[in-house]
C-alpha cells in the first residue's frame, strides 16, 4: 500500500511559523524514514483566528521540505487553481520539479466557497460555481499546454496568451525567432522555462469526490485523491475510473490503481486514550463544517453511503461515533487502525492512503506519538509499495 502524509500544521493555534515549520519538517522526516511516498501540502488563506492555519502556498512549502528530505516526494493538495495565475503555476511547479529532480506530485482542485476566493480573482467567486469550474478547467489546460509545448498559444474564455499587441524592441532577442515573433516583431507564441524535469510533466492528481472527475482523470491518465467516504460511494467512483483508465491506456487496470483516499486517523496508546483524545476535536470540527455549508452537504446525511438511510441511532450519535463507525475517520489503538485499513484493502482494493491529523486542541506531542505508532506498528503490516510500483518492478 502507498502511504502519504499531510503533516499536522497546528490548526486552531497561532504558534510562531518557525515553530510550525520545524514541526512539519520533523513529521516529514519521520515519514521518509518509514518509507512514505509523498508529503502533501494544502492551501488556505486569511486564518485570522488560527483555525485553518495551513501554509498559504503549497509550492513554497513543498520546496522547503524537499530541500530537507532526499527521497520523499512532495505534492500540492491542492493548488486551488482558480485563485492562481496559470502561467506562474506552470513556471513554479516546473522549477520545483527541477529542484527535486522529479519528486513532484501536482495536485489541483476547484476549491470550495471560502472568503479567499474573490480576493485573488473576481472570476474565482465560488458563488457562481459553473463559471469557476470553467476557469479551473481552462487554467489546467493552459498549464499542461505550457509544459507539453515549447511553442504554445491559448485563447479561451478567461485568458489569452500571449496577450496581443506586444512588439519586441529588446535588441538582445535579435534576430527574432519566427516561432515566437511575426515579421513585425509582435509576440505571437510563448515559451516557459524551465521545462519540467519529469518526462512531459509531473504526475497530475485531481482532488475530488465527484464521479465525473474520476471519469475525466481516467480518460486523461491522471490520478485522483478523494476524501474518505462510504465503501459504495468510493467504489462507484473507483470503478468508473478503472474503466476509463483501462480504455484510455489499452491495458488491464486493477481496482485501486491510480486513486487514493485522504483519511483522518489517530493511533492511540490504547483504544480509550485514542477516543478520549480525538472525540472533542472531531465533534468541534464537523460541527463547524456542518454550519458552513447551507445546502447541507456536510451534515450527517452528506456522509451516508449510497442507499443508506439515517437511523434513529445514527441521529443520536455524536460526530465522532458516526464517522468512526463508518471508517470515514479511523481512530483507535494500533491493531484497530491496522484492521480498518486491511478491511478497506480487502473490500474495495484500497492501495493508497493520504493520512492526516489536523485536530484542534490536541497537543503536538500526542500527534507525534500517533505518527510514530503508525510508522512502527501499522505500516509494516502492509509495506509501502503501491500497485503501480509493483507493476513497474515486474516489468523492469
């Protein structure tokens, strides 16, 4: 199984960032020693109350960790593309790919409706979801076009590159390259540097729980990482992805290949210690989420599996028991956590876990102890090779 990490960044607290960076580096170093594949970094902005105290720039954060870890891959989880200029993303990620000699996973998403959206780009206002989806798709198209073509142009709904009307006067470009300038010196096509280190470009990962996204990713040969959900909902997406990838690649694809699940976990010293430590944090976090989505997507009903009905027992449960019962979060002692992962491996073909512990009010020492129990007592039960890695070894 492939194991990835989203390091705890102390949400809910306003610790000095040099201290938070040291904490993140410590967790990633331990994950590298345990054989983890990728350290992923999220993107959140304007955390005036410390609640979403994540790094605002996942590319910058990935650069920092890659400089301290020799083998660990680094990934963006995600870059919220509507809030970025696509050419800058293409340049910055390509530079990171060269800095790391190809240790980059490029994760992107449309993003949710947050206060940050229109601060960066008026067209990124998620209250017009259809428009933002078009912007997201166009930005990704531009980035891939820039990576895959030494000479590229683009004209879409939101962007035109190069911007028309620039006539080159800089004599250091003479004689003008006809690929990029017309006979009058007007800039007519673009080149970005550096070119990606990885052949074509770094692996692309879409972050989504929507079945159409899985179909698109399979058709394009990209990966998908979703948030933990019920087994039937997960399988409906994974089967769609497997079929699309098998068709586009003209080969047999195993269920679970190319897809991952982002899961909140905690490995306690005992079962009771785990429950007592994490229950308050989970209840507080999901109450916050439920109140932030007026359409009710993040109420308990939003986490029911396909065909599942809310029972009176479910309704009476707190968030912790409701989610832990379904394996949407995995909290317990080492045996319990390992058993839940093994159960998902056997029933749905789980092959790739992106693990995180973003709990408010939980001391960092407990978070670190949980990581160490996971590394020492859970990961060895599975190994750290994914389906794709095993196939590469066989074909080597």
